[in-house]
C-alpha cells in the first residue's frame, strides 16, 4: 500500500475510534446534568443514583476518550505534515481555544468525581454544568477545523503562498455554524439514546423486580424525550447543512444524491447504490423534483450534477450510501420515538409491548452508526481534497507511513474496545443497582 | 519585545511545565505500581490519590504543547511531523496504554495488579521517549533523501547519545515524582511514606545529575554546535546546580514540627523545580535559533502575525479565565486535609 492510502486508513480509523468515545463524552455529561437538576427539583433520590452510576460509566469511557483524542491530535501532525503546515497558518485558533475547553472539562470532571462528597448540592450542579460545557465546547471547537477543510476561508492562496490571513474569518467559515450545531445536537441525541438502549434492555430483564423497573423506567422516559427532541433538531439543522452543500460544495451534494446530470426539478433518490460504471443509482426509489425542493425550496432550483465537474475531482460514489444511512437513521429514529409516545397514549396503563422495548435497545447503536456515517461522509465526500479546492490529499500526507503502524494502532483500538466493555460489565455487576437503591432508602430513613 | 520572542518564550514555558508535571505524573504511576502489592506502606495509596484527579489535567498540558508547536511554528511542524512519525507513534501507543489501563485499574478489582503493571511500565517509557526526541532535533539523525527529510532510525538506536538522553528522561521522572510524593506524603501526615519517598529521592537526585552530564559528553559529532553553546551558558547551568544543592540538601534540614522526621520536602521540591527551570532555560537558549538543526530555525518558521496576535490574545484571555478554576482545583486536591488524610 502506498503511504497516502495508509495515512488515510490510519487517520480515518483513529478518528472513527475516537469519535465513539468523544460523542458519548459530550452526550452523557449533559444527561448527568439533567438528572442532577431533576434531583434538586423533585428531591427524588433515584436521580441521584442515576447521576452516580452514569458518572462511573462515563469516567471509564473518558479513560479511552482522552488518550484516543490525544492520538488524533498528535497523529494529525505525524500523518498530515503538509496539512498541518497550512492549518498552523490559517486555522490554529480553534485548536488553541479548544485547549481551554479541555482544561475546563478535566478540572471539573475530577472535582465532580473525586470531591463530590465535599460539595454542596448546588456546587455539584455547577460542577457538572462545567463538565458538560467543556465537553460540548470541545466538540463545537474542533468542528471549526473540519468545516474549514470543507469550506476554507480567511486567507488568500497565491503561488503556493498563504497571505492575508484573517484567523477569525477562517474560524467562522461559511459552513461552521450549521455544522457545529449539527455535531452538538447529534452528540446529545446519541448520548441520550445510548441511555435509552441500556434502560430498555434493563426493563426487559427486570420484570419481576418492580423497584428496579421503576428506576429504569424513569431513565428510559427521560432519555427518550431528550433523544427525541435532539433528533428533531438534528434533522432540521441537517437539512440546513444539505442546503449549504448545495451552495458551497455542489459536487459533494451531487455525489451524496447520485445526481449526474445538472437539472432543474431534480429528483431525490432514496436508497440504492450509485454505480460507477453506468452512472446511475441502482435499486433506488426516485421522488421527482424533491431534490430541487430540498436544496433550494423550489422545484425550479437548478442542481448541479457530477458531469459538471472533471471526473478526477469527483468524490467517491459510495458517499450516496453513507448519506442515506445517516439521513435514514435520523428519520427512522424520529418516527420511532413518535410512535412510542402514541403507543403509550393509546395503551395507557398497560405500557409498551415487549417487542417495542427490544426495538428500542437498538436506538443507541443506530445513533452511533449515524455519527460514523456522517463523519465518513463529510470527510470522504471532500475527496480528492484535504482542503477543498486548495490542497490535495497527496500534498497533505506524509511519505513515510507504513503498514506496520496501521496494524499496531488497529490492534490497540481492538484491545481497548474489548477491555473497556469487560471493565464496564464487571464494574456494574459488582455494584448492582439494588445496592445503590437500598443505600438511598437507608439514608432516607436516617434523615 | 518581538512576537517571535514571546512565542518562543511561551513554548519554552509549556515545555518546562509539561516536563515537570509529566515527570511527576508518569513517575507517580510507576511508584503506584511498585508499591501496589506492599500493603504495609501507604506509599502506593498516596500515589494513586494524587494521580486519580490530576492525570487528565496533566494530559491536557501535553496536548497544549503539541498544538503550540504547530500553531506558532507551522513549517517546523512539517519537518517534526515527518521525522517523528515512528517515535511519535510509539509514544502515543504507550501513552494510551498507560492512561486507559490506569483508569481501568481504578475501576475493577479483578486483574488490578496486572492492569497497574501494564500502565506503570508503559508510563515509565513515555517521558523517556519524549526526552529522547531531543537528540533528533540537534543534528546528525536526519537525512534528506529526494528532497524528503528522513529519520535515520538505525543510527539513532545505535547512538550512545540517544541512550544518555533516555537515561536522563528516566531518572528525571523518577526523581521528580519521588520528591514530589515525599512532600505530598508530608502534607498527608503519612510519615512512613514520606521516609520511603525521601530515601528514593536521595538516591535518584545524584543519578539525574550524572545522567545530565553524560548527555552533554556523549553528544553526536553533528551536535557539537550545541555542546559549544551549552558551554557558553555556563552561568545559567551553575545557577541551576546551585538550586539543586539547596533543594537536595533540604532533604536533611530539620523539620518544622518536632514530631516529623528529617527534611523539608516543600523546599526541596521548590529548589529542584527551580533547578529544572534554570537548566531547561539554559538548554533552550543554547538550542536557539534552531528548532531542528540545521534546517529549521525559529525566525523562518514563525507563523504570520495576524495569527500570532490572535493566538496570544486568546492565550491571555483563556489563562485569565481559567486561573481561578486551577486554584480551586489545587486547593481541593493538594491542600484540603480531608482529601489528603482520608483513610
Ligand atoms: C446521530 C447522528 C446524525 C444524524 C441522525 C444526522 N446527522 Fe448529519 N452528520 C452527523 C451526524 C448525524 C455528524 C457526524 O455530526 C456530521 C459529520 C460532519 C459534521 O459536521 O457532522 C454530519 C454531517 C452532515 C452533513 C455534511 C456536512 C458537510 O459535509 O459539510 C449533512 C449535509 C448532514 N449531516 C445532513 C443531515 C440530515 C439532512 C439529517 C436528517 C435526518 C442528518 N444529517 C442526520
Ligand atoms: C481532528 C479531530 C479531533 C482532534 C484533533 C481531537 C483531539 C482531542 C484531544 C487531544 C482530546 C484529549 C483532551 C484531553 O487531554 O483531555 C480529545 C478528547 C475529546 N474530544 Fe476530540 N478530537 C477530535 C475530534 C473530536 C470530535 C469530532 C468531537 C466531538 C464530537 C470531539 C470531542 C471530544 C471530547 C468530548 C473529548 C473528551 C474529553 C475532554 O473533553 O477532555 N473530538 N480530543
Ligand atoms: C471524528 C469523526 C471523524 C471521522 C470518523 C472521520 C473519518 C475520516 C475518514 C474515514 C477519512 C478518510 C477519507 C477517505 O479515505 O476517503 C478521513 C479523512 C480525514 N479527515 Fe476525517 N473524520 C472525522 C472528523 C475529522 C475532523 C474533525 C477533522 C479535522 C481536524 C478531520 C480531518 C481529516 C483529515 C485531515 C483527513 C485526511 C485527508 C483527507 O482524506 O481528506 N476529520 N476522516
């Protein structure tokens, strides 16, 4: 394999690994904040138990999120020296500001975990607020780098020289605000749904332990509501993101939709596979005019197809599938949550049927799949560019990557993925929920 | 003051701060492992009590360092990224094993000792490898092939210079962490653990000094320029040795309270931290104006001035905003008796 391909595979895997833990690192502290607040308002100690147990799980996930993030940060320099030279001159600012977000998160996370017993309830809420703020800010800030690659701004590029740099214009590049919101909302959605998944699974298992079932049911409803709200937000804002693609990265949108001929009244093709030989989308469902409507709010909107661009600049055609996976999951989850609430309303006291709980176990993993598909789409849809229309991947990459490194890092990720699951399962097995709930009861009697 | 000067000074400060914090952090991980199975002493427990809340914050300093290099000196980032691919990747792998397994060992009871060993030993290697990046930047290990810079890994592994730097990195982290933990133990009123760490520090102090001298003696022929410059910084290095003597001797000064055993660890820590400050400053001045000798100089690789200005402003604002939080953090974990002295 040549060095460019290895660099891409290695960096892509590192990010794909980091993003799992990073996303949960944004979503879970937010959920902890909510239950801390609910506990304060309602005085219901179940929420305190939730906060405690989620924090424990989160602390373990951070043990992977932080080193894997460090890997990504350093590996960028090692694998993409050409890119970093450009980044240093143009988009270094958000990276530096992100450091403050990391500090905020790290400081308050330690305080929340190791000094909780010395804090008053109000200070605890403030502490966990800063944890959630730091984590969300790090996601929002790093997105500036990614959107800069998609829609570079804030400098002039002349004869290979970068001049007239405006760091803030680079930071707030055209696709930044929309994407940052998208990343944040989708992470909050995924964190909430991850909790829904666990709660749904536990509800299936604790049929004859009513006390525990009550606890899981509270977590279930709460996370389902938050996940549902966030998923609607993600979709609305994702629509905005797609309109910006239409404006700023037309070839990416064309590849995402498998559109070859430029046209007004362009059709939307759902599903199917874009075939590189025949230049058609096979097995898809075509909705006439829909793409024009979505992209420009009118059937008359002219949408540019791939033929308008030189073929060597086409993004890979599989991005159509990636985009469909992301949007499909988003749409499915919104309908699913809506359906669940209708069923609740209709069946009243009888609650949800078991098959629905089984289906709901999937919402967390599906969300995560949406995140992965979204990122791979955003990054590979930019190909062959690392910085859109400025720097090609070959010019960004190192010349000395080798397969050995790829194998080493992949083994490391596999090892960590396996062990983190084992550690989490072992921990929660040793500290059963019943104990925590009993402790609460005892404490309640004393006071 | 020029922008270049400010950027360079800041970078030196970051390197220095991380050198100290990182050494203490990784060293403490190693001591936690060493004393893991010895239940009689509190030494391991204290190391863990220090590490659990602090390792995340320390890690951010490492990230800060890396980010500062490419944001202040983008074209140095190109060369550094290229030649450090292999050593950098090794560091990342050990760092990851260290952090992850340490967190795992805090969480599970089964296999705790194994997890501690993996994390302790990988942690030991990280500062050693980080320090051994230094000889790469001072000449003799980079070759330009077809216009592409390449690291001469074989030569590096066979070079005595690399190993003296490595030894310096190792002994520094063990010394600094033992010294720091002796102070931490005193603060926690654990006199037995204090004596353990004090005697370790007494052993390790002279070893680091010897390792430092050896690194200068064994420098590569291509790095002779650095040796010459280091000789010119004699004044600073002498001050640094003086700071060492004060700090080191404080381990024998009579304690403030009669019930305590010999030594004033707080003064010892401050003395040695000052020593490292003076020595790294002298080393950095000797290295000036090269980031990577002979191809990358500071003047040529500094970033454009709008970016630099934005970075400096954001740095000042960010530091001011964060300062109170750092102080709060320090008071909760380094000063609060109820945390330090819990049973
Ligand atoms: C749970 C995850 C999730 C879900 C359900 C969605 N997205 Fe998304 N999407 C992401 C997670 C994500 C992401 C991982 O956060 C990305 C990758 C890069 C980025 O900026 O956000 C992203 C990128 C991304 C982009 C690419 C931006 C670019 O490349 O510049 C578009 C056009 C959309 N999304 C549109 C949508 C639409 C119309 C959705 C409708 C339901 C949707 N997304 C749901
Ligand atoms: C090129 C892309 C990225 C880089 C360079 C990067 C870098 C890092 C680094 C260095 C850390 C460790 C911080 C520490 O030491 O505490 C980290 C952690 C984290 N990252 Fe990433 N990251 C990237 C992508 C992302 C994305 C896309 C998200 C958001 C969805 C994200 C969110 C987080 C979060 C929440 C953490 C966890 C803990 C913390 O805030 O300290 N990162 N990342
Ligand atoms: C965190 C989630 C992310 C994932 C899962 C992800 C995934 C990927 C994948 C799969 C590739 C390879 C593309 C291909 O080979 O076609 C890639 C390339 C790349 N991504 Fe991302 N990406 C993420 C976020 C980011 C962010 C936030 C940045 C910005 C700092 C970034 C910078 C890059 C770079 C520099 C490349 C290599 C050059 C290129 O292929 O254009 N990625 N990413």
